């Protein structure tokens, strides 16, 4: 039995995950997998990922109105190769610009390091928390009694239709209010909450066209924890001096309530 | 515009377009790039129709598209040109439960080399056997296996960044 099983290679495992083995060979691999949990986990991961990849692109299997034009030669302008040519032209122009900048007078000082919002967001969120959460009398500009106005106002500044102020009552946090503040060089929104003991946390929202969606990440600084994520062009950060577990629930709740 | 007859060359290509669209999108980083690659491929296929030997049209077209993709991508620098497409451009028939998980998977796919990505997609999206991939790309089957293995390893690494905690939007 073992002698046969020893011939199982990584290629066999791939073939098994991809459904490329005849039944007889499948049985042999299954016997191997039941004795080798590491391989079984790998194969399970590959199989699940195959399904995820298919699901990711399944919706693209469709026809469009332009299809007939495509096969009859009446195609639309911009094409793959033209876009590459455009890219090359852009790179060339930037190259010229860089050269003239090198030899000519310095018009623009380029910042040493360009940080993306993903990198700046946790810091901005922590700073906003530090500055405003400690405020007793003026923690926010618009208080919770004008929640509808707050949502419309900040939604407009962020260009988010139907911005909803997240409701965190179930987690024991009541809305204090919100304010406008700069996030990543543009208008951003901050919402503040507090629990019965007066413990506060803040939710920061900012927009950047260069953003790319990410998963949730956390950052710690002293006792202050921040959970942040980017969904489309909007960056979100939840900050507080509370346990990571509580903050994570808050982040999850905000993510659920903010429009995707 | 007149619809080409089903048994004409154009008509057969037309029938293949939906699945070609899916494959081209699976190779590229955005909807716009996917459409562009598809258009270039169809243009090339129409221009080269005399070279088709009359068998397995689909396989012939997929090989042309894969080569276009690999050649095209090599001409640009490796800087990822990322586009956020308009929401109305994306169709979601069967969305994965968590949009962030989807985008992490796309990021991981975008980190693959053209060689590894095209092998993976021919196997996963097109359901090619390893031997068919080897034939289509004119590479030894051992190379197919090593590219597939590298693609999967890379995706696995990208998907488990250690400061990332995956949350699922509760339903």
C-alpha cells in the first residue's frame, strides 16, 4: 500500500485538484490524502481557490451589443495595442519632462516619498482620535441631534450618495456627532461615538481616486488601536482606546453598514 | 448591422465571444483591458483566418489570445496600471460573499507573471488538460506543471499576509 502511495507527486496533487485524473488514480490520491493532512490541506485550498477564480470571472461570459460589430470589423476605437502605444507615449512624455526638469530650472519639488492612503490612513485616524476624542465641549461640529443634516453635509463633501452614519448602538456605542476634516489631502468625515462609560471611538472616512480595495488591517500605537480598510475609492478607519476585539466588531459593523 | 450566418467564420467567432470575453478578462487587470485584449484578438483572428486549419477553432483563438497577452504585456513596464472601473461596467451574476476577499484574490492574480497566469487560467477557466496547455503554448508539460505550481504558491502567499484579518460581511 505504502509502496504505491510513495509515488504521489506534487503534479499528482495538482491533477487531483484540477479534476484531471481518471477514477482509479483519484482513489489512490484520496488514500494518500487521508494519511497526509498537509497535502490534503493544500489540495483543499487549491480546489476552493479554483472555484473562487471561476466565480470571479464567470459574469464576464456574456455577449454585448457591440459583438457583431467586432466580428464584422466595425470595432470601437481604443484597443489593447493602442492603449499600450498611449502608455508608451505617456512614459516618453514624462521621460522628456524628467529630462528637462533635470537640466532646466526646478519648477516642482517632488516629495521624497509618496505614501498611498493605505499607508497614511492609520496615522491620520490616530491623530484625529487623539485631537478630538479628548475634547470635552467641542468634540464634534455637528452633534447627534442633527444626524440627518450631518449625513447629508458630509456625504456631499465626500461625494457619497446616501451616506449613512453607522449605527453602533448594538455594540453599546452612541453617536456623539461628526465633523469635516482633511483626510489624505481631501475632504473627509469623522464620526465620534461613546459608550456609557464615556469611552470614545472615531470612524474616519476619506476618498482617494487612487485607492484600491484592501482587506481589513490593524495598526497599534500605544494603547490606541486602529482598524482600517479601503473599499473602492473610500478609505475607512476605526480608532479607539479599546480592545482590538471590540474594535474589530465595530469595524465589521461599519463595513456592513457602509454602502459597498 | 447584419448578423453573420452561423456557419460563416464570423458567425463561429461571434458564438465564441462570450467565453473568449471571460478568458481575456481572467488574464487582465481591468474590464477595459479585458475588452481591449478581446478586440485585438478578434482583429488578429479575422486577419489570419487563412491560417486556421479547420479544426478546433476555439483552441486556435485561445492560443492567439494568450500569445497576444504575453507579448503585449512584455512591452509595457511592469508597473501595474490599475483602473477602477465604473460600477455599471461590472456585472455580478455570482459574486463571492465578500467583495474584499474578491479584490484580494484579484490582487494576488495580478501579482502573477504573464506566463504563470496564462497557464493557471487555461487550466482553471478554460478547463484545459495539462497536455492541452503544453500543446497550445508550445512548451513542455514539465514547464506547464512548474508554472502552475508557482502560480498557486504565489497566490497562497499573497492571500495570507499576516497583518490582514479577513472579515466576512454577515448575511
